């Protein structure tokens, strides 16, 4: 019997097994009471060794008890259950993550810096979206698509891991980043289209006005979640390199155009967030993950292999054996 995923359909019948010790006690007790007795002063004259067959006579009743136990197990309907699952995604979501890679993303108010903290959280977010397609857009003084929208999460995570400062001209072109993201989604057939726009500064570059890009996203029914990353007050920013090429840092005031980011989120039915430390950044992506749920239906198919027949056959076999022994070998002792 295969014991994998084994179960009883009617386990209540197994309680019947508790009656077997009582039945055994009753048999031996009544058998002893029904035995003929003779009171004599000495039994020495009656001494005789019982034959082996006579000593094995109680085995007939044990066979009957075993047969009864097999019937109780059969009535409990033992069976093996194999389950196969199929999932159906009814509502796919296409997501573009627009990531600021300007020099200020190397600020160390998040650990080890803003960019590395973001990469870790973004990679975890991607891994938790198995049913969605995700693309990556990076921007600084200009923008470009790092990875088109794809369902291959391995490619997306490798792309995120490879993101670094210095890929493109420095600056903060929020409008360009948003525009490139919209361009990735404008032909999408998904029922829900989302942009996660992250920046740590003020729009200072690019030829696309962020508000104009916002109107386009609204028209195309693209929801934009905006995330401002950076602590309140002062933070250690890179400002130059030493003779070995290592970045030098000094405290500067954190400036983020929160009004613009709130406007983008509100106009596109999204939401604005502010990440001032690592834990808040993670909490933001956790919340977005909950807000944008993909509807997935899971179908389970059960295949049952009934096992009661072998217990019924065993019970019948034991009863037949008991019947044959009672009417052959043990006949003269009954």
C-alpha cells in the first residue's frame, strides 16, 4: 500500500477496534466457565499431555477477531489521495519600476546608500510578483529602458542587481523617467498598468515636463506610485573624488519636490510615499505589493485510490481459514 497522502474517509468506524479486546476477554472468560469440572482428591491419574492441536484451538477465535478488525478498517474507507493544482491568472498587472540613478542616490542616509538599499527592496518586491510582468527604466539626466516588460523574474532581478551610478549623464530628469515608463506601458494589454517612480530630488534636467507626462499617464489609465527617498534635514552626499577615485561626502540639505510627486500620484489615482530610512522603504514596497493584487484562481483536482477492498478480501480469507480449520483439523475438539 502507498502510505503517501493516506487517509480514512469514515474514520469513526475505527472506534470499533476498541471492542476487540473486550470480545477476546469475553471469549476466554466464557470458554473457561463452560468447561466441565470434576472435583477429586488427586488428579495424578488424569495427568496427560494435551496435544498441540488442542492447545492451538483458541487460534480459531483469534482468526475471527482479526477478520473483524479487517472489516472495521474496510468500513473506515482507507484511501490514497493525490492532489494536482492548476492556477489561472484572471487579472494580469504590468509594472514598470522607474529608478533614479543620479549621483545623489549615493547619499548615505540609507544604508549602505540609497541606491543599494533600493536595489535590495526592489529585488524582493519582484520576487513576490510571480504572476506579473515587470520592466525597469533608469533615469538621471536622461532616461532609457534597462529591461522591457517581461515575465522572466530572473532577468529583472539581474538587471536590478547591475544598476549602478554613472551609467548615464548625471541630473534628475523626473519627466524623462516617467515618460519612458509610459512608453513601455502604452501598448500593454494588461487590465492594470502601474508605474513605481522613485526619486530623491527635484526635476532639474530633461526636455519632458513631469506634469505633461502625468497627463499622458492619466489619459492611458496608468497608475503611478511615487516614492521620495531621503531623510528629513541633512544627509551625507557625495561631492567629489579623492586622488584614488574614492567618493568624498559632506552633509547637505535634502531637497525633494514632494509637491510634484504628490501631484503625479493624485492625478493618476496612485499614492505618494516618503522613505526616510531602510525599514520605511521596505514597508512602502510591502504596501504597494498589497495594493496591487493579481487575481489568481487555483483549481485542485483530487484522485482517490480506494484501499478498502484488500481489507475485505483479507477478512474473507481469515473467515474461510477459520471455517476450514474448524471443520477439519479442530473438528474433534469442538
